[in-house]
C-alpha cells in the first residue's frame, strides 16, 4: 500500500486545485502555494502567516473574503492531516489462488462452498486494486455472494509484469479474461456468471461478445459506454493532454498512477477539497471515518497501466468515444452490445462522478433485454457504502440466482 503521507495523490496538485477553486475570492491566494510543496505541514504554516498579513493589510471586506477562502483550504489540510493520523490499516484477505496467468491471479473467495456451487467470475478495473470488492469483512461484496451460495472468483490484476507492459486492451481480453472465464467454466462444469466493475465491465462485455458460450449471464456495474455523455470538457482536454504525455515515455514504461489520478481529478476538480473538509469534521472513532480512510487508501493504491492501454482508454474511449460509436475493436471484432443474448443487468449508481449515469445508461439502452438497477451511492459507495447491502448486494444476488 502506498505511503499515506503522500495521499491524496498527487498531494501538491490537489492543494493547487483547491487554491485555484477559491482564487476568485482573493487574488493574492497564488502566493499561498509558493513552490507547491508536497507536504501539508508547510502549507499550514503559510496559511496562518498569510491570513495574519491579510488581516492587517487589506480592506475589511476583502480581508474577510480572503480569510474565508484561506480558512477553507486550511480545513481541507486539517482533514488531510487527520486522515494521515488515523489508525485504521486494512488487513489483507488470504484467499487461495486457483490459477495464475502472468501478473493475474484468480482468487477463490468462496473456498468452503461445494464444488457444484454456481460460479461468479468478477472482473475489476485495471487501474485500482481488486480489493474494493472485499474492502472490509462487513463491506465485502464477494463475502456476501459467498454467503448466498455463489462462488466468487475474483480476478486480481497485480502490477503489470514483463509481459503486460506492452499489453493492449485486446491482450487483456484475449490472453487474460477469456482464459479465466474458460478455466472457471471448466471447473464449474457449466457456464459461469460474469460480473464486471467499472472498466472491468468493458472487458467482461468484450469477452462475452467474442465468446458467449461459457457465460450464463452478465452483470455490469458502473460500466462506462458513452464517454461523451455528461463528461466535462476539461476531462476530455486532460485526457488528450495525457495521451500526448504518454507518447514521450519509453515503449516499455508503464504510465504511473499519479498521472492517471490527474485525469480522474479533472472529472470533479473540487472533490478532494470537499471530501477532506467533510472528513475533518467527523469523529475519528466513528464507522464513517473508518470507511472513509479505507476507501481513500484503496483509491490511492492504484496500479500503473501499460502505455498502450492508457492510450486506448484516454484516446480511443474518452477522446474518440469508440465504444458508443460501435468502433471499439477487440481482436479485430467490433464490440457491439446488441449482439449479446444472455440476460444482462446494468447497475447505474445514482451519483457517480467517475462514470456519469448517462454514460452507463447508454449501455443499458443498447442491449434490448438488459435490466437496469439504479443503485444508491456513487462509483465506490455503491459497492461499500451504508446503503450498498439493500441497494445493490441483495438485488444483485437475487438476479444472479
């Protein structure tokens, strides 16, 4: 897990974004950043010093507005400091591996279930760790599935190894996802249920379009499809900029997670400011505070991407919107959702800022037999939030069974 004292990553960028957000209220705020240090201690000292100068040197109204702006930044930094101090540390689950393939591990999250239990293959995003599906013992979708008699097989990507450093999305689907589904179906002796989360849903969808036989039904959770639906122009501009930046990397270099975080931050530039100011007001001993820390640790524990995958996601998806235009190819085959004949469940969180509801609903609309489920929460809280059990877990199990 990454050093919490570097989180939220990249910290200097998030502080700069918060400062710029309040800069309209006080023209002298840029001086507050100085050299955009990566630690918040210096920022706290500079905030206090600047606040004192403004009190004594500026007109009353301007001073009050500026003081309020600086106060909000300090509140955010206080929240970051409280997060750094929080004692919570996740205890990793020790699920047995049933197979490996390069950096990919297939984890059996229902090892005590009988051999004939219905199998659910779970495909997470390539960017963030798979343990969001098993965040805490009481906040674990895979444990809920196992308790309901469904055997969850969780794909854990790991960091790209020597083979994966040159992988494209086609390579991940053809050489990793499809063999995992085939292996699971062979073990189960029948077709399996397939569940994809976020961009893992795109990979699961592509595998089903290409080889539908081993898939019994398909659940797609917060899966983007129309990448121009409700996507802020800033996000598309940042995506284009990052594509150009990745072209300067050596061929075998991966795209670091901090670079990818810049893109996701552009989808909601004030999110870090808002959430850490809110966290700073929480009782550190509360369940809400512990859940916040668990999610934040996971969000900052992301994996780098191979350069080809990063360029496809940022350029072909967010730039050219190839999936919604039916131009996304995997192994030369167009991935057209209308061709799917299995039952499909499309889960759309109510307040998702990473995958806007309109983006995921476009996927549901393109599959005639798809059932829609509007789940409470956002992109992550849909899975592990206080309403996830009744809002997602129970209806998902009913549909899978």
